[in-house]
C-alpha cells in the first residue's frame, strides 16, 4: 500500500514537470503571440524584485559560512546539518577541512562448523572420534573511526591534498565446544577473548594535476589504503600498504590505477593490520584500466594485470600458535612463488539484463610444489558471472562461478586457482554459509577447505596470513538468488547455491583416502537488512544460512551431532556517523 | 601337441596381462634386461620317478639383451630338474638341455621344464628363478609362473587343466560390480583314475566374488548339473572332462592380475591338489558406492628373497660408491624378518660412532642422556658401527611393506621427534614417538641369532635390533620384483642421530652410500614414503638421490672380485657370524621366515592372516585362555582377536598407497600378566608392528593394573645397570594429585603417550613435560624418560655382551627389571618387550575387573587406536560375557593435570573404506 502511494506521488511529479516543459516550449515558439502576464496565482507571496531596483552588494563571508549568516549554526555531531567535522567548512585558512566518520559494528553469530577433537587432550568423557561438537558462538564489537584532513575545495573540484587515518578497534569472543581450536594449546580451554587496535587506513593523497577543464586528473596516494582489484573482491580486496597512482581521462570515461603494495602482517583474530610485526615478504603490483560504455552504453569493462610475488621462506605462526607459513600441507616446506593474474572484468547492463563478470588467468611459478617437492608452473583460471534482471522492487540473480582445480597434484603444473586476498561480494556474499565460514580440512593438514569470507576451497592455512595455494580442488558454483526491496527501509535477499569441487584428487592425497566425491552440497541463505531511517546510519542485519552437506562433504567431514546440516546465524547492528 | 601350442600362447598372454597391470618400474631403474615369465599348466601331479613337464615362457621386457637366461627352481624339493628351449611354433625342443640362452629385448623364449620327484612331495607351489646374468629373476606370481607339484608313492590322478575366457586373454571380465562372468576349463587326466573334487577359489586374496561351477558336455558346453560350489566327478585315466566356472561379483575388483585371480583346483579325497588352473578377474566399468572401492592388501609372492648373489651385489655397489667418495663404510643387510645376511666392514671404516648427545647432557652417571649416556658407560665407550648399521637395516625392512609403503630411517626420524614435523612449533609429537624403542634386544618376542642354528631352526620370526629402530639416515628397504625382501643399513660418517631439521638436504654420506646399495633392489616409486601423507603432511623418504652418486652402482664389480684389502665380513655377537659368509634371506611367508599365512579360517576366512611359527612350524601365539582373576577364556581371546581383525580388514590405511587401501597391522591380545593369548598379522603388514602391538597391549595392562605403581617403585636403584624408575610413579601421582597406576584408572597407550612427552599438553613448547617424560631440556629421541629407563639396563648388558663377544653377558630374553605381577604363571614382567608410548593399545575389562589388553600396530596411530578399541567393544557385544571396554568413569581421560586431560581414544575420519560412515567410536 505504501509502495503504491510512493509510486503515485512520483507519477504526479513527473506529469507536472512534463507540463511545465510543454508550456515553456509554446512560449518560446517563434511567431507566437506574446501572451499577457499570468494572473497572480499566489497572493501574499513576495513580489518579484523590480528590474529597476538599484543593485546593492552585501558582503557575506563565503559559501561555507553563509549558514551562519542565515542563523543556522554549525552542528558538529549532526551529519545532516552543516558540520565542521564533516568537511562542511574549513578549519584553517580557506581550504583546509577535516572530515570525521565512524562506524560501530556489533556482531553476534551462533554457528555450527565441523571441528576436530584435540588428539592430545580432551575436555569431557567419550570424546572418542576425530570429529567434535560443532557448536560455536562468535561475538565481535568493532569501532572504526576515520579522520581526514583535506586541502582543497571539497565541492567543486577534487581535493589537492588529503591525510587520512583510520584506527580500528576490535574485541572478539569465540566460544567452541572442543579444545585446541581457540588456541593451539588445549589447556587454554574452549573460549578465546581477544582485543586489538590496528590501522586500516593511514595515507596521504596528493592531487598531482588536472589534465582537462573537466577535472580529469592524476593523483598519487601513499600509505595504508583500501584497494579492490575488481568489482566484486574476487582477487584482491584489502587495506594494505602501498603507493597508488590513479586518475581518469576523457571526462571520466577512462579510469586507471597503477599500484604497488607490500603486505602488512595481519592480526589473527581481528584481521586488522598489525604494524608491530615486520612487513610480509609479499609484493603486489597492479595495473588496471576501466573503460566506460564498453562494449555498450551502461557497461564498464576493466582490464587488469596483477602481479604477486611472494618470498616468504621463514616459518610463521599466528597469534593463537598455529603454523600458517608454510602451510602444514604436503611437504610442509617453505616456498616462494610468482604469479601474474590477467583479468577481464565487467559490470553494467545490456538492456534490461544486468551483468557482472570476472575472468582471471593466473600464470606463474612456484619454487616448490608441496606434493611433488619439486618446482612447478602455475596455470589456473577463474570465471564468475552474475546476470540479473530487475522487476521493479525485485531483482532476480543467477550466479555461476568456476575456479579451476588441480587435476594432477604433484605434476609440474599447479592448476588450482587461488586469489591473493578475496572478499567476494557474490552469491550471497558473507551471508552464505560457504563463503562466510572458515571450514577446517580436518585430517588433511593445518589448512582450511575455505577461509572465512572466501569462496575458493584453496586449502590455505589462513586467508589473511597464509600463502596462496594453487594445489586445490577448485570450485563450481551454480546459484540463484533474489533481492527484494519490500520497503524502502527493508531489503530481503535470498540465495540458493549448489557447490561442488572440480577435482578431489588433492583431497584424497592429503587424507590418504580413496574416492572422495565432488558434491559439497547446497548453501541456502536469507538476509534481511533493515534501515529504520532510510539511511546508512543505522542498519540492522539478520541472516541465516544452512549448508546441506552433499556426498563429498560427508566423505570429508562430520560432527558428533547435528551433521545433517550446518548453520550460521548473523545478528548485526551497524551504527555510522 | 596342438594343445601344448595353445598353452604356450596362453602363457604369453598371461604375461602380457601382467605387464599391462603395471609392474611398477622404479624411478631409479637403470637400462637393463627385465624379465617376466609364465608356466603352463599351473599344476602337475605325478608318481615318484615319473617326470612332470610344463611349458614356460620368458619375455624380456627390458631394453637390453638378456644374456645367458636360464630357469632353476627356487623352492627346495626332492626332485630332479631340467629345462630346454623349445620352438614357439612347434613346441619341439631345440638346442640342448640345461643350456642358457640370450633373449633379445622385447623377445620371448619358450621352454619345456621337467621335474622328476625322487621322494614323496605333498602338493607344493614350486617357484622358479627365471633369470639372466644381467637381469633379476622374473617376479613370481602364484598361478602364473609357479607350478603346483605333487609326487606320490602310489599312482594318483594327474590333472592337466587349461582355462579359456571369452576374451581369450586369460582374463574374466565381470560386467559391473554385480555382474556375472564365466570361463571354461578343459582338462586331461594324465595319471591314474580317481575321485576328485573340483572347486574354485580366489587364493589368499579377498575378492568380492561368488564362484560356482559345473561339469559340462565337451561338445556343447552345456552344464551337466546345476552350478554349485564344487563338483565331485570320478575322472578316469586319460579322460578329458570340461567344466564351466561362473563368477558373480559383489563389488568392484581392480585389474591386478597378480592378485585378483580365480583358481580352479582338482583335489583328491585326501585333500591333495592333483591339478589346477587360474585366470585373472576384473570388473569392467566398476561403480563405486560409498566412499571407496576396497583395496585389500595383496598376498606376498612366495619365494621372493635375497640370494647370496644379491647380498654380494648390494655390498659391492656400496663399496664402489664409498671407495669413490673416500668414506669407507660398515654395511649391514637383513631380510624382511630382520635376520642379518651380512655385515661387511670396509677397511678404514670407523669402528664406532657416538650416539648423538643432548647438548644439555650427558650426565652418564645418572644415565639421563639416554642411549648416548649408556654408550659412555665404562666398558662401552662408543657404539660399534656394526650395531648401528644393523639397526638401520632392520628399520628399513621393518617399517616397509611390499605393496603399501616403503619407509626409510629418514622417515622414522621424521615421526619420532617432539613435533611433527620436526623443527616446527605447536604441533604434537611425531605419530610414532617411541617406536625407536621397539624390537629391542631384550624383547621376548623377537628372536636371536644363534651361531649353532641356521635360519630354519628356532630362530625363525622377527629378529631383534641391537639399538631398537633407527632414525639415522642411511637405512633403506630392499625390493625384488616389487616385493619387500629386506633392508640395508650403512654407517660411514657422523654421529648416530636423527634429522632435526627436515627442510634442507643433509647430503648424508650414510644415505648416499646406502642408496647406492639399493640400486637394482629399488623401492617401487608408487609406495615411497614421499608419496604418502599423514595428517596432511608428506613423509620423507631420502635426501639422497641417484644424482648424488659418483659411481654407477649397477656396474659395480662382482663381490667375489673385490680386491683383497677392500674389507671383510665381520662377526657380530648375537647377530651374525662371518663364518656363515653371505647368507640368503628367507622368503616372507615361508615357514623358514617364521611367519606363514593361515588358511584355517580360525581368525578370518576372507583375508587369511599371517601367524608367527617356530622351527617346528607350531604357531607361537595361538588364541588361548588367559590367566588371572576372571580371565579370558580361549573363546573370548579368540573373539577379541577376530573382532579386531574384522574391523581392521575394513579400515582405511593411513600409510598405504594407493589412497583408499585397507590397512595392514598386527593384533596382539594379552592377559593380565602380559602373556600373549593371540597374535595375528594382516597380509603385508610391516614387521615392526608385531613387536609394537605386543608392547602396546602390555603397556595398557601394566599401567591399568593394581600393581603398576608398586612395581615401578619396587625396582632397585640401577637394576641391571639401569636407573630407578619409581620417580616416574611419584611424578605421575604429583601431577594428577593421586596415584594413577594402582588400578583406579584405565590407561590406553595413547593416554600413556600423552603424559610421556616433553611437553604436556603434547606439542606446546611453553608447557612443562608430562610426568613420564624427562624435562624438555634433557629429552631427545634417544632419551625419553620412563620408556627408555625401563630398558636401559637391558641395552647396557646387551652392548657389553656384543662388544666383549660374551653371549652370557647378554640381557635376559625379556625386558625391564620390573617384578613380575603377583601370581604370574610366567614369572616375567608384564612389559616383557618394553613399554610403548604411542596409540593403539587398550585394557580389557570384565565387569570392571582388568583381564587383559589389546594392542595393534602397523598403520596410522588413529587407525591402530580404533581397531584395538573396536576389537574390544565388538567382541564384548558378540560375547555378552561381561567382557568389554574400560568403564568410562575410570578411563584416564577423567584425570586432569596442567589444565588438560589425557585423551583415551581417537578414532579417525572416514575410518572404513567402501563406506562413508563416521564417528564409529561415539558413545563406546
């Protein structure tokens, strides 16, 4: 009902605008008779100034302070009023501004995940099998304030200089039912509380030059900064230390990035940048070009080349004492790799059909194939497609993803695709069970089938701290979903994905187990996002997901109970200033 | 002779099928001649003095001409043997008898062979050496190139039988898992008229196949009666009956013509086989249901063993490499059961080596530096290189198997240290932490060499190792034709040690020289340790590769031609006498080896087990009743053995290739005094597991018994030269706040292992040691705490005995100086072959009363753990006599020390092949 009212109001407005246009058109028609003055329709309104009135100049400070003159004071804490803290008026001189924002994120997540029992200890009687009780609860409280100092006109042209720093504070609590999960030491029990302060942004952005009078520009940004190598976070989406040259051309039709990143070690439990540790010996060189309206109007195509070279030959353990580099996997020996990703990504629409696609081809070499113990090449690819179509308030989505698997582990070529740091916004993203949860590869080494917030079953020790692994079973995802805007402030998303491995040979090798089947199972999820004020300042999010295990998953993993399906429930409140 | 022509052709095809089945070629193989062979018919039965003939074909599948190829029986029987080449076109003999012939690469040569019994011979599988001077004997496969021969004093039937399959290639194809295949048999009785039983079986292999047969009309092939399990015709002399055999599948059968075969046997009323034939069987288009097809351990090919010539060749290869490197070596070679075949010391080889010492030790007077401490004691300043070489050779042989895994001392090193992998942090200890102290010189199970006895006397069975198992690189298994036949150990340089950092190449002289010895006796690449994963970690095989060689081992000079001054065979008291010269090994499974397969069906009919036998061919550890209060009856002991065995033959191996294979372990059941009341070994199980399974069972019993603490405390200071061990009892009591080895708690080997590590919980570097371990700064793989201290005195006596050459100074034939438990009928300590501290042993209770224990060893520790645990549980369910697991309330997992409880049992993921059931031990 409410929806209908909105629609009616919009229609009336549209008709009114159209009517005005018609009237004006007639008024200006050459040769038309000049019409008499329109009769006064608005008695009591201020009359238009007389053309004969003497021109008088009244000095006002500047556009920023005009509100003061009008008697509307600056309200620092109200982002919907003029606010100095939001960069609405300079704090120094004519063009130095500050901008402050902050996000407070509260997350409560009950879930079930297959976990191993601890082999050297136990916390209760009759813990007789490898698979333990799957129940876990996870709680996280995160505060992410951002402080920026900006030089330049913040409204009519790009800023000239920007300093931004984003410290982030996180407290997490994990409760599990088995020992040796929260910490490598089983004597530390089943719960873990952890707090951390990290720096997610700390950069200087310098506007090098404008190259056209439409403010096409070149800028350079140095420091810890966010980067996403494609539209959906399939390859590299992170806040990392780097130097980035970026800009646009041809009235923003072309955008480019040239960037170099040296990865910062992450804190294990918060996932935040940990500047107290030495930088990782891992480098990323990135070049990309976005072309708008290619091949058709309304579609943007990105060409990219991303080079990742990793020289991490030393052992590294995470904050909970688990070995993460090299992964406990096969020969379990330190190794280095170079890999170049050639990407072709796109986002936009062909007529009524929306399409996002991502294709990567990975080409490189690995100093040690952990299965053969010898050098190997890397040749792998990745393809994702998401077509969708909108029917008013309803969007129907299809999802297809193929991440190549290694069909001959231990050969001279590793053919399993792995990303650098994926955070995929795809097929339900972090409300999907498979993507959201890290699932341990029990019995197959100290690696996960998938990490948290990742799609690819990459058999990595850790998404944040581990090395990429190109000896993995690969993934085929076929899914369908819907985004339903039930109300302007309420969106429901539904997703159903079927997942399977492309080749389980490596799983069979690592577990010394014959005939592991491909079928991972069905991942079903529903999410509700409620924005009570129609803004992003307060968002409630509730999502629930279940994984209905298929034969392959059952061949691999189980639990002492509740193994018919695994669930994850997310209750999330995001407050933003 | 037209029939004979056809026989030969079939023989050739059978060989081709074998080749197609993938005789594994070694990664280290040199270009050479390589032989395969076939014999038809596969059985003959004749009267004494009459000649049994058969046709044989040798194919040279190698790349070089086989020179002077000949045939000789490898089984000793009272019969005269002759062979002669034949024309493959006419089957007429060519050339002259007993004359070797060259065979070109890719070519084949047919022969006629004859055996004339000179005395009565019960039906026996006669193996042959089909060899050329430059090629090892063709692999022996029962039913393909052996001859089942019998010779009798009276006229007996003699059936010559041949099979024909639809595809005419000697292979029966079963369409799909549950399809039906068939083949036909034509036979002729060339002996006397007799009543015979004709039946079909699959030999010793467990193949999912139901077999029936019928006699047929020769003209039409129609059955004369409904097919049944056997038919009982009277076959006249000269008669030519025909038969059809039907095979109905009940599961996928992989193509393995050496093991997956159907045999048809003609037996007389006395049970003697008077004729047989066989075909290979395979499932076409198999469908796998559940999680895997079942790959059972195949039987070993009887008759394969190292010959004296082989031993000489191996020594010569090492000598050549060691000379060229300027690092003269001491070399030991053993057979699969650990019998020493030669100890050879090159001139200039160091006679002794230090055992690697803890930098925080040694404190020899207190023996806290373990093995190196004992070596520093008085009479034995350093350990003889001969003993180190023997221990390494034994380790290579004992940890490996023919068809599942090939491990070296480097593999052993990787899995016995405080972390797995060694050198990392946080990870628990190696899965076989403690296996280094098994097959000990004091073991009451492992036999000893006696200079007065040869290999066929009472010294049959697994032999002891002077220092337990070795982690010092330079010990390898030895293979012939894909069969494990022994091990080699070389000591030339550096301390006797373990590899504490496995991520680099050691460039170990010992290992390179030992590897040179293995050339021509190479490990099949498909089962090498570095193709096997445990806990997702790849095991290590060897840092040395053939590229390290400075010589070409295959072209080493003949042993006999080694110049004077090169070196000499060396007597080692208690192991080997140089007066014996080079010795040949015993084929695994032959009665001379001391371990034979048991087809009686007592323990299992589907996978006949191997049992230890003594020189009189008596089973050493049959299922018998136990002793003590509420003791196990014979039926109960047998049921525990059978239940554990039945679980084992379904269980997925963790250390055997290909993935999805069934494991191969040894099961030992003991009573409350530690006396074995039943021991059975799965086919192709590694030998180390025989001793270790008994250690585990006894450890569980001892630690769970009411007498444990008292026994530990009652050992006098330095019993037999060893340390007092009462302190460990005190330490455990202090750790848990109460005495824990006094009958109040049930301990399995896993839980004992948990508290026997140098950190508790195991693997956590920041926590102190478990109460049965030495402190972290003193602990090494050569010095672990209680486990070693219990037997240090025995090892010291043994070293003194070896060094002084005085056999009377040797350790008594049982380990530990602990008192025998009260009432023990044997008067021996419970842990008479030493304690063991890795998983796979549990106590057995009846209504809360300890009555015995089960130990299993030979595969992954979780697999060992589960099969032992389920053996007790399932036996209890089957018996209903109150026999069963320890009551949960008294299991050691109820104890807390240092914030964590020991783990009682851990059953593995995906435990059974052919099934995706999980959590088999839940609630038990």
